[in-house]
C-alpha cells in the first residue's frame, strides 16, 4: 500500500499552476463555499465513492486539503488504500493557503 506524502503550500501552488493536481477539499460545504482552491472537489462521505471511481488511480495526483492540515492526513491515507499512487496532504491546510494566496480562492 502506498503512503501519502506531505506537501507545502508553495509546492502545491507550483504544481497546481502546471495543472498536475486534482484537489479534494474535505471541509464542510459551507466552508468550501466561502473559499476553496480553484477547481477543487468538495469531498465528503456521501460522494467519496463517486470521486474514487472518476479518477485514474495511476495517473491522478491528488491533493487533499482540510482546515489546518491534520484531517487531510487521514483522508489522504484513505485514498491511498483505495489504490491511488500519488496522494498529498496540504501542510497548513486551507488556513495557510488563504493566508498565502487570498486572491486565488474560488467561491461558490
């Protein structure tokens, strides 16, 4: 089984600019709507199976984001158990992201 890796917000930002990452934001729907990484998928227990089924487990590089970077670790490990080979947990979470890149948040 593959282990998830940690990634800094700067590294994640660079990889997002290159279109390399699929973002799975595990925060609640209200927090997600208030601001998330552009193109992020709001992953939760109700849609996890659909998300897993839609992604190429060998090719997709998944970035899991939460509030502060703690809960994303267990979600990232879960995705590894589902067969994903490249999964990252965003260090500092969306709190750090919003502080560093406030103008790049998408609202829904």
